[in-house]
C-alpha cells in the first residue's frame, strides 16, 4: 500500500544544509497498523508530510497504491496534534466538510457524517461547536473528518501528544476500536513506547537526525492489549533497550 524507497530529505537555510532523513526504506501493507516510533525532533513529521504529499523528498521515492506521491490527495487522510477544526462549523459540519467540497448531495453527506460521528462515539454532539468540546472530543472529530473522506490511508502524526495522560489512554483505546471496526492502512507517529505497543501490528524504530530506520518489531499480542500483561511489559523492555541506543 505504501512504499518508501531510499527517502532522504535535506533542508537548506541561509546556505546551511540540514539532513533530516537519510536513506529511509519501509513498506506498509494494506490495512496494516504501522507505528513509526522515534525520539523527539528526529524527523517523524517530515516523513509523514512526505507521505501525505505536503512536502517532497530530496532523494528517493514514495508511492501509495503504486502511484508516485507528488501532492495531497483524498486517498490519504491526515490527523495532526492540532486538529484545526473550523470553529464556525458544528461537529457535523466539520466531519462532512470534505464530502461537501467533493459535491456529495446534502442528504448523503449528512448520513455519511452521522455514520462516522457515531463510530467515534460522539452521538448527540452533532450540533456542538469545537469550542464546547474537550481536547479528546476534538481529536475524535478530527478522526471522523479524516474517515469521512474515505481515505485508503490514514496518517496520524502524534495525534494525542497534547492530551493529558488519562485522555491519551482513552483515545488509544478508541483508535484501536475504530480501526478494528473500519479497517484502513494506518501510519501512526509517536515517541511513546506504550502507545506504540498498544496500537501497532508493527513498530518501525527511527534514530536521531539524520534519521534512519534502526529496527523493526512485529507485535503479535492479541487485541485489545493489556498495558500490564507480562508479554506487554517484556516487549516494552526489549524495545526500550533499542530506543536508548538512539538517544
């Protein structure tokens, strides 16, 4: 579904070059939930922006469904830390905005928006405005909005980074539930090992800048996962050893 081959990215500023990504190659299968785990400021957002078509690689290539990524496309939905909801639109209006821009008739658009609002657990909040919602609820709206555009790929860049610990755990459980009910190919970015372990089919571990792929871990734990099970804690310890060598 997603193929990154020898992707590198160098930024230039006032004649100074800063290599952020260095020869990154990875594959993501259809309906796989892949978590890209790495230390802060290592280039994770740059990588996901290239996958989204919001930035361009300096070298290498990124393809989705065999097609070169050369710009944004509806088949690739993106959820960021800041959801950037339209404050003048209700939950229903925000979720249905993409289909509206695509010309979907009002009745079908409302039905589609309601389906995804229900899916993310916001039934009853259709007419609420973003200012009235908690941080976790706004992220649910962002996820529903991304799903409502019917993307084959969902890119999530540390979507829970600004949430408090309790809400973050709740949202991890919700994302796992939503993905289990409505499978998509997901690339999820985080610097949190527990979050990665709870969500991933496979974890791709990145190094510090210039960022390379350090290791991969296939996670065979049954879903939903238990944060304090011996198997979970053992994997956490194993991955932590590798993460520590990158810092």
